[in-house]
């Protein structure tokens, strides 16, 4: 009789422990499956277009870094005062700067770039001296180094920066 009681108690103990582990596993699984991935953050930059001549024009920021998939907001402020100093900011695949800028020379009504070009990630309107334009876009999903340029005719070679997606 003692053996039956001890065996019954052992079975009860094993059953209780097994049941407890099952609950823990179920709780862990439920927690893991309901974990919400944090949405990509919005990162905001202000980049100034500076200079009043072809010789001294440029962007005051030479590099920006973002996480892939994040929302990027760029405020481009044209700090120039000369009426001929018009600027935009166009984000392109690295190595495509000349092609995008050359294609945009005659696209005044499209802010001097072709938004349908596969090498263009995003681009802004043209900012007149003293004006600010804002562009908002999603960073590429693919990490890498990209470029931003001014595609106003004749500006792209002097007005460039590096856009790093991590």
C-alpha cells in the first residue's frame, strides 16, 4: 500500500511539474508571437545650400546617416542671396550622379530631375535664395552608400554629399 501511495504522489508531482512547464512554454510562445516590431523612426536633417557664386556654392552638410527603412525628412535651406543661385537636393544611387544630373538639365518643370529614373531615390523642389523646401521619403531597405546632389544645371559636381544607409 505504501508503494502505491508513494507512486501516486510521484505521478502527481511529475504531472504538476509537467503542467507548469507547459504553461510556461505557452506563455513564452504567446509573448514571442505578439511582440511588435518597432516602426522605423523619422530622422530629420537641415541642410543648407551656401554660397553666391559657382566657385563657393555647396552644401554645409557633407554626410548623413540613417537606418534602412526609416523615414527621412530633409529641410533644404538656400542661404544664398544671388538670384541665380537656385538649388535642390536629389538622392541618387552612388555612381549615377552625372547621368541623373545630365538627364535633368532640360527638366525645369520637374525640378531638374526625372523622378521616374531608377537611380533616383527622392528629390526636392527647387529652392530660391532665402527659401526652404522640405522632402520626406523612406530610406532604401538595402544598406549602402548613396549620394545627394543638386541637379540644377552645372551644380552637381560641386554640390554633393554622402547618404549612408545602415
